[in-house]
C-alpha cells in the first residue's frame, strides 16, 4: 500500500477529520477568494446527482424552472424590513461596471425573494394565474465570516423555489409538500434520516411567517440543517405588491413560499456517513456505485488480457443494468487504489486478477464491511445489482441507529446539559426567546426544531424555566453546524 | 379567435419582430437591471433541453463537470495581456462585501480562464495528470452597452469547457472535437445548419491562438456566431504557470483550450426558424413536442368526458413513447389556444372534439403546414411519433435551403456589396486586418469565418484589395449579430 498520511480519527478531532477529508477525497479545493471553494469533479458529481433527483421531484410536483438575474438593486432589500435586517450584513456589492461607477449599487443575490417578488407582481393578475410554482437552480453569495467547505461558504450552489398562491391553506400545504420532497431526498437518496420540524421564531428565515426544516445528525452528534421551506405569508406580497383579482373579483394579496436546498447536503452526506477511513457514499447519489480494479502482474500480458476481457464483460452488463461503474486501470499499485476508493467512499469495489479468473470468482469489497466477499463470476453482475439498494438500506439503518443511540429525552436541566454533549435532546421548552438564548450560552445548543411528528409536550414543563410548554410537542435541542 | 395585436412581419422589421416575439411567446421578461433578463419557464425549458443534450455529448467525449467560484481577484486579469485588454472594459466589480470595503476588488467572472489557470497549475504536475478535460455550467457577467434578449446580455448562462494537454496536436484536436459537438447540437438538435470555420485574427477570443466558430444564418440573412472553441496555445499556461514533467522528465508548459456555448443558442433557434406567426421550435429541443387541445361545448358534459378519456389515452401512449406532450385544458377559447401555440412554435398540435371522436379521427396541425391533417384515431399515436423526427428533418432542410438561396459567391467588389445586403457572401480575402476594417465600414459586413470545408481560394485574388488570398479557402462575409 502506498504511504499516505492518515486522516485524523473522528474521535480525536471530528472537525480536522472533515477539513482534511474534503481535500484528500478530491471533493473541493481552495479558491483565491476566502470562503469560496472550487468543487472538484468528484464532489460536483454528487451535487449533479442530487440535482437530478430533486429536479425530477420538483417537476413531478408541478414546478417549472426559470432563471432570474443575479444582480439586484440595493433598494429592493429595503422593502421588506426583516429581510433587509437579516441579509444586508452579508451582501457583496457591485459598485462599478463597464468602467464606470453605477448610479445604484447592485447586490449579488443572497437569495431571490425580492427580485422574484417584483416580477411576480407583474405576472400575477387573476386567481387564474395562481398558483405560480417556480424553481431556480443558481449560485448565491453570502459574505460569511467563518467558512467551511459545503457547510458555510461565501458563494454556494443551491436551488430556490418560489411559489405564489391564492390562499394561506394552499401556501402552507406547498411548504409542507416541499419539506417532504427534501426529506425524501435525504432519506431515500442520501440515506440520511432527518427530523422534520418547525423552527422557533428566532431561527426563522428573514421575512418568513413559518420556517420548516429537516435536521440530520452528524457522526459527532451535532445537527445539520439540511433544507428549509418557508411560508412567507403576505409579507413579500405586500412589500412587492403581488395582488390578484380573486374569484369574487376582489383585489387580494397572494400568499408566497420559498424553499431551498444547497451544496450543504454534500456536507451532510460526508458527516452523516463517513468513518475514520474516509467517505461512505450513499449508492443512489455516489458518482461511482461500483469501481472495478483489474489486477495482474505487469509481466503477465496474457493474464492481464484475460482479466480485461472479463472486466469489460462485467462492466458492460452493469452499465446495461443502469449501474454507474468505473474501471480503475491506472498504472498505480492495487494497494494505493484500494486505499483511495475506500477513502472516496465507493460503495462496492470488485478486485479481479488472473487467479480469481481461474477460480471462477471475484472479490467484492463492500465499504460497510471489513472483509471481502468471494463471489462466483457467473453471479457477479446480479450480486452487484442487488447489493446497491441493499447498501442503501444498511447505510440508512446505520445512521438511524446511530441517531437513536445518541438521542435522549431530558426531564431535567442536568439531563439536557449532559445530552447535548453527545447528541440530540428531546425536551419541553417554554418558547421564550430569552430562555433559548440563555440555553445556547450555557450549552452551545439551540432548538433545532419543533418536530412535526414528535413527543407530545402535554402536561410537561420547560426544562429550563419550569414554565408550561410553548409548543404542542417537545423540541429537539442540539449543537449545530 | 381572440384578438391579439399581431407581430410586426419579418419583412417589415425583423428586429422589431424578434423584440416583440421573445416577450409575447413568454420566453423572457425584463429584469430590474438593464441588459439582464429573466428567462421564463418556456424559454428556460429550451435551455434545459440544450443543456441535457450538450452535457451528454461532453460526457461521451470524456469530460467531467465541476464548479469554480464566480468572484475573481482583479489582479488575475492582468496576467495575460490580451485577455485583460479584451475583458476589462466589460467587468462588473465588487468593491464592498460583508459591510466592508474589500482590500482587493473582485470581478464577477466574464469567463473563467484566469481562475481555472490558477487551479490547473496546482492540479497538473506530471504528464500522467493530462489531459484534464473539465467543463463548467454557470453564469457570467459582461457589461455590454447594447443588449438584446439571448443575443447580447449583461448576464448570461452558458457552459465553458477548459482543458489542458501535453501537446499542441492533442489540444488542437480537442478544439476541433468540441466544435464538432457544437455543430451536432446545432444541426442534429436545433435543426440549424452551421458553417464551421476559423475566425480571423481580429475576431479571435482575447488570448487565443486560434478561435473556431459555428456560424448560422438567421432569416434576415444575417449571421449569428453560435458557439466557439479556442486553442489558447501556451499563453495561459505561461501566465498561470501550468507546467508538468513530461515523459522525458523535462518541465513543459501545458497547451490549453476553452470552448463555450450560451443561451445565445436560444436566439439562434428563434431567428433561424421563426416566421410571421411566431416561433417554430425544433422538436428535439421544444418544451412541448405535441400539444393536445380537447374541445367540446361547455354544455355538452357527456361529449367532453368522452373527449377527455380519449385524450388521456393518447397522451399516456405518447408519454410512454417518450414524447413531451401537454394537454391544454384551460378555460380559454380554442381560437386563442391555436393562436398561442402557433406563436409559441409547438411542432405538432392535436385538436379533438366530440365530432372528431364520432368520426374516429383527430385533426393534427403541423407548424410547418398551413392546413390541418385528418388522422384516424387508431393511427394517431404512431403518426405523431413518426412526425417528430420528420418535422426535424423538414425544419433543417428549410433552413438549409434558405441559407443556400441567400448565399452567393462574389468575384467582384460590387457582388460583395450586393450579396451582404441579403445574406452570406463567399469571396477571397487577402487577410489584411486593415482591409477587413475598411470592408466593415463600407458594407457593415465582417469575415464570419474561414470555413474548414469551403471553396478553395487557390489562384484567386482578394475581392477588396486584389492581392493574393490570405487563406487556403475563400471566406464567408456577412452582417452579424
């Protein structure tokens, strides 16, 4: 095996493990501007696969894509009071263009509610124009002080959905539908179990009436908010004059929503599944579901030719079955290849040399198992095709069991304090923002969400203030990214 | 038919025809910043289909996608002299971010050669790392003074390929391969015939050694450059220090290429095919290949139900055959629907009412024909499935015949002057940039390209200066967008 400096273990320094792995696994590289990263092909392919699955779900739920310009007049942000308060500190501002100073500075979009609102006001005249169900795939800039690849970057790739509806009920149903789409992406594709819930007032999107979230547990027990869906009420409709003639020919303001999922989901995949050897990628999103390593001594021309013929046969059959498979025929030692593909988290690897061929078998390395399996060549393709959904199920179950083991229900302050050291804590909270702040100062934990399907808080009191519960359900406390 | 203000005809004012059509057909809308347009779902779906086909061809030719940040330090542009000269007048510059003035201003990418060069220098160490075959799908900003939707906009969507090679031969082969990919996209998907050729020195990309182009004829006889592929020599490799150890362990500079195709291709589709009624979309890229209009009086509930059942059957069969089909069941008069889908250029429309059902037929309107065809319902699906590639062929042939009718070979100055009034002129040119400039001033026409497969210039003299030909082939003169 080639000598490679090992990763820090997750136990000794989870943060260092992450920060080294994203570079070593060729996911990202540093760009010239602080906090803006290059996403390399291996990382970008993950994002492309996320995009493909999400986009199909958006279209299946009746949405269409479109494109808005990224430069927004600064004055637009002033129109919605909470929105400007939330976003102005993070804006990147274009003051000069075409060799001249601009009359009005332009912000690079941090999110597009304002410019979308301006156009929706023009497009929406009658209830017949509603609902308007649109989505944008684009890049945004938020000037963050502390950045980390995928998790918090000054520029990131994402999608932002923006819809307008005639009624509050319809808009709230849309917000819920899109949260469910995100939960499906996380659970059924990324193999990351998530808690669907509502954000408390202090954690809401700037300008929203309600923010729903999916929260996932990383392997250090911290939470990662992985997608959010907002009911904006009539706030933006009033700020941008999005009105329509309703069925009774009365003027009314539309109810709008927005929802976004970003390259942060790649960070979720890395931290929810990875181990000390490196990444473990969910097969439905992995760039390569199977890597085949043909072996054989360099002086055994005949053996290598026979192996290559069998590899080509197997790979052609896998591709015909829709499997994403890569042949690694680089002039590099098998040990170095094994090390690299383990670190890059390829779900299944096939090692095949002349001796295996003589024995009529291949060795299959499953990234979730320590030992290789010996599989007859006659059944190899079927074995691999079946192993892909099975790998997904085992990976999901592994993450679910991990989360369960690290989740406690706290009835006392001490239990809360102890619980957030290692994972999620389910507890009753009074809903007072001042109490939330005090808890965060004392424990570094925040209310991640009030779960939609959770433990009833009926008859219980706040673990911090002893006051009655502020919500129907107990909340989830955790430290978070 | 609903009353709609008609489009200007192409003959009376082609430019006004275009400028009205892009809005009326719901392709674009005005954004708040001059020159940056909103691409609406009907226009964006065209771009998504272009992306899908191009991306498949990129991957089939061995390329991978990745993502670079859009903000580039201004100093990067200084490193390649011709590049900075070409692009600095068009840069949009971020001077403030996060509430503070930046130490170094950042440009929004007008193209990414500089930032790509910086990273390639890091990624490329040995000949084993070559070739590097990467592509970016993104948005760029070029502050243009005169803008038009799709054709010239201050922000646009595109892809930019960036590759690095060990040898000049390999790099030049790549440039040619990608030009061929663009030509295939234009001809086999957009049904737009193109001339593949080389740009003269004055029309080259800023920093390139060679620029290849595909040039298409619009229906006013003008040319539209629709995609370009550049051999950058070692210019950027030297500016950004992209060196590698070659097979003989000698340090060498890489040879790089770049190639781009943008939303301008949507403009090409509009202007190469449209007529006085509106768009005519190439079926392989059209958002809807078939639109079905169910008919029936509003008081004939039973008739409408029967029609809807048949429509659902036909649409399900079409979708199963991979056809993109839309049912237009809006509460709008059939006449208004017919007018709208003609203007939106849907290749095939099916009108079906209770009387048609009784007769066992449907009416099929082909956008390239004046009259509707009566088609037996039993054969309707097969008819439509077959009509799609046939429509593509007829549309391509129509554009090819138009171009042929508007292309002349000029042997004299007067023939050149007359020819560029209505179309393309094939003529010998001496290659002198001063002569090119004088021709442009006199005729508004430029050398669009020196065709790769063209008319030999052997033994002929320049139509302007009488000097010997500067190129192997006669060149194409035309007025251009």
